[in-house]
């Protein structure tokens, strides 16, 4: 059988007045993805928070070149960062069946998830998903 894992969408390259990348809000695909995972008691990776935190840490000058002419689609280098963020999110799930297949790639991102309070809820296992009563969103 399959083991479903729900991921939120990758953020666009759009920033607020504070210079931070816009995160998923309380009435959009990010929240709906989290709620679907909670409802079905499956793992959830808040890829939106993980990648947005990476973009913020890198800064606008390094992030802008990762996009191929618009603020939605990344070039190959941006896609690699996003893929490494998925790996980091999988690692953050803890003792997940995929863990034995993941190497050292993305350990830097995984470490930043562990040490970042806004991303501490970035990956939840089914038991944590069913225990949560309200979705949390990185601000």
C-alpha cells in the first residue's frame, strides 16, 4: 500500500513591506493542505514554511535569480533548493518509512528546521496531525 504525505505549495517570490516572503495564510491552499492531512491522519510537510524560511535566510539578492522571469516558476537551481527542502521535510517527520532512503543531502536545511520556531510545525506525523486541533501557520 501507499503511505500518503501531503505537502503545502512552495511560496512565490513575493515579499511584504518587511522584506519577508509571503507565507500561506489562514484561508488558502497551505491551510487546506494541512487540514486535509489532519482530517485523514496522514503526514504533512509545510513546504511553504520551509522554503520561505530558506528564502528569507538567503535574502532577496540571492533568491531573485532562482526564478525564471516570473515570481512563480523557479529555474533548475531553484528547483534543486525546493527538492532539498522536500527531503528536509521528510527528515523532519522523524521515524518515517522513507527515512532509511534519505542520505545526507539537505541536512543543512533539516538542521535549520529543527532550530527554527516558525518551522517547528513544518512537518507532522499522523499522530501529531490528529492531535492538533487548530492549524498553525508560519508568520
